[in-house]
C-alpha cells in the first residue's frame, strides 16, 4: 500500500491543504509551527484505521477532547477531516466533530467516504488470507517522532514473551516513538532460535533470515558498525564499532537516533513478510519527523540516499529544517538525470538515482497553506532553507569588510 495524496481540513493549524505524495520521497520543510508535524500526525491518525481493523492490533484515533480541531479566534471549527488516497485508488477519510449539536451537524461536509471501502479492502487482502493461512503481503507503516532518541531497553529478561505473531509488526507502529524494547525482545528471542538451529545443524554458518534482514539493514546504513547482538549479565544490545564492543546506549545521540529507527523498521519488515526473499524490499510507508535530528551535517548529506538504498520500495515522508537534507535530495535527483551517462567518479556513481516523478516537496506556511518546492521543468527542488543560511554568511562578510576598513 503506497499513498498518493492526503487532504487535511481544519486540522490543527491547517485550515485546508492538499498534498500529492511522492512514491519514494516527500520532503516537508518550513518554520517551527508551520504544520509539518501536523501532516505527519494526520497521516498517522488516518493510517490508524488500517491497524484498528486488524485483529489484536491497535491504531491511532483522534483525541477524545477534540484538540486536533482547528481553533481560530478562540472558536473551534465545526469539524476536522483527513482524507487519503492510495496509488491503487483506495480512498477513505476520518472526521472529528466539534460537538453533537444539530447546528454543528448542518455544517459537516456531505461528501465523506468514511472507512467502509478500506475495511472491505483489509478484509479481502489481509484478514481473509490470515484466516485461510495463505501467503499475502502485509503493508508496514511506521511513524518516528522527535522523541525517538529516548530508548527504553529492558534490564531484565523477566516477562519476555517467547513467541511472536506476524501482526505484531504493526503494533504501536504509529505512536511516533521507537519501540526499542519490543525490538530488543524480538532480537533476543530470534538469536536464541538461531542458536538452536546452529546446534541442530551442527554448523555455526546457519543463520536466521529474519535476523539477517536486520543485520543487512544495519550494515547498509552504518558501514562502521557490525556484529549487532544481545549480551547478558548485564543485559544489553551491543554493536562493534572499530575495535570496540559498545552498548547501544554508549553511542552518540546521532547514532542512537538513527540506529534505533533502522533496527525497529527492519524488524517490523522482517516480521510482516517473512516469506519474502528480501523483506526489506517490501512496500512500506515510513514517516520521520525532523530526519536531521542529532545528525552531523556530513551525515545529513547521505541519510536520504542511504534510506532509499536500504529500503528500496519504502515510501518515505520526512520533515526537515536542514538545507543539507534538501540539497542531498537534489543530488539524488540530479543523479537520476545523468543515470545513462558515463561517470568516472565513484562518489557520484554511489548516489541513489531519485526519479522526480517519485518525489514531492512542500514548504509549509501554517495558516497560509503549502507551497510546492518541486520545479517540474528542472526536476529539482527549490531550497528555501538556503536563504537564511546565505543571509547569515552575508552578515559575517559585512562585518569582515568593516574590520578590513572597506566599509566606513
């Protein structure tokens, strides 16, 4: 399931906005409070309808207090609504009413489609195959908010579940945080399962495909990290960096923030579609708020490309304050334009080509709506975040000129 568009009405700060989503990448930039996170929350709430309809999985919904309904001049709008359409043409929407009065009811739109078609789709494509024990593709959704660096590893094995069900891949997936504790427990149990297979086959070469999926994702995103595994006494998730074995909690915030996302996402994809040769190549919708969070500028320049390469069929929807992120996306777009030319530079050859047709970008303007940043003629992004950066350097240049006596 890949999303084609989202429409928001009276949702938080946004009065009305229609966003066409890129098949591979959608970038949202803008000032603080401009509505970037509102779009992510709106997607999460609407996708929550899929999760809620599945057995033993909880999704997201509007708050009972109606705090998502847009407020203007101390007055709430009659309703808020979020509508989604997939590339397959499936449509559904979620609506929250201000109250149950008749006057409010008269102001509600009459063109809503609700979730009936969605439920019919989920029944036919997911629930019925589960009941018939048939193979099917389970779509993965995940939302990672700005609190994703706050990990919660367990410190004791007490209460660890012994088995895992396929639909656990979606449990808590839209809650805006990394479920690192769940990933930790899953990794621990899978390592024990892998060890039993090694003993049975009497070979240390035997590995478990689900674990290999996570290991490959980590290797693809972190070339300097290897040997991810669980150690006990004390209980901890350990990786090798250089010549040292380090507890993941000893890593810098940049490493922890991104590594936790990669572990959680690849674990969900391995659980969701274990029958696939490469679960990382399955379709997924992943939202990452402030993708540049805690990342050094040099890392910001490659994180988009690394994600696109490691998860080749995932639709990424991300927000950013960083011109490095925007410009790195332009490098990937330019790489697509010269994909058929002879290129000697290894640095350029390693860039992931990004088709402009699979890319969207918007500058969020709060109550003023959204502004597309994709120049369809050039196939590149208009980087509005460069302007304040240039202003900063210009101010420095003016002071330097004063110092040199060139300006009196």
